[in-house]
C-alpha cells in the first residue's frame, strides 16, 4: 500500500493549474484556456467601477497597441474608410465584421467576409462577447477590453491643442506678413 495521498494525482479543480504537472521546484503548469478565463474575469471586474469604456486593443502589426473605442450601438470593422474600426489588412473585407451593443450584451457578427471572423480561436458567424476575448479579423488580432475613459479624453484633448497651436501659428505668420506689407 502506498503512503502517497491519491488526491495529489488528480488535476486541480477551479485553481487554473494542474498539481500533477508541477515542475521540480514546484513550478505550476497553467491551462491556457483557464488563464484566458481568469484574465476575462479580472477585466470584467474593472467594468463595475464605471470609469472604463469598451474598446478593441490591436495586438498585431501594423496596428499593434492602437485602441479603437467602441460605441454603444453598431461598430463595423474592416478596410472601408467609413467603418468605426478601419484597419489596413489585405486579408480583411471592406466590411468584415460588426460589434453591437444591444440589451446589455456585446455581440460580434461576421458580415459574410471571405476569411471569416475568429473569436478565441474559433470561427464564428455570430457570438456574444466577454471582456478578454481575442478577436481576429483577417490577419489583425484584437483584445476586447476596457480602457480608462480619462485616457481617451486626454488623447482627444491633445489633438485639439495641436490644432489650436497650428491655427495660432498660421494667424501669426499672416499678421507678420500684413505688418511687413503695411510698413514697407
């Protein structure tokens, strides 16, 4: 009869890792799907504070790091210039997919694109989204997440300030030109 505890040979329940796959120093091996679920749960908790807005965060080039703020309504993703989320990806259709917010749920709909829309590695025609989901349109990948509303306001303010500085610069050049013309 073995003196080992038989429960140590079973996979861990609801812990996200497997005790039977621990490394020599006790390193834990995590199930990638469970890690994705844990990340999604943490992102979902952020929604409760009311300071975040839904967004797509691009994780692949050429858009890596770019944040696309989503509207509560319809958001079309594709190469077309009139889309809410315009991407430069030859593998994406001009109107590839659509993310909508309706009755308290975010959903993604493939708009009959030739390459399809992929959510968490699965090709979908329509699917409810959760924060933390990974979305692929063409070769472009996104993370469906929440971002600080304050950050988006600051970015918009920065653009307005540059426009103001440019306008004042042009006005100053015109004023100097008029003064030179008057006094010469």
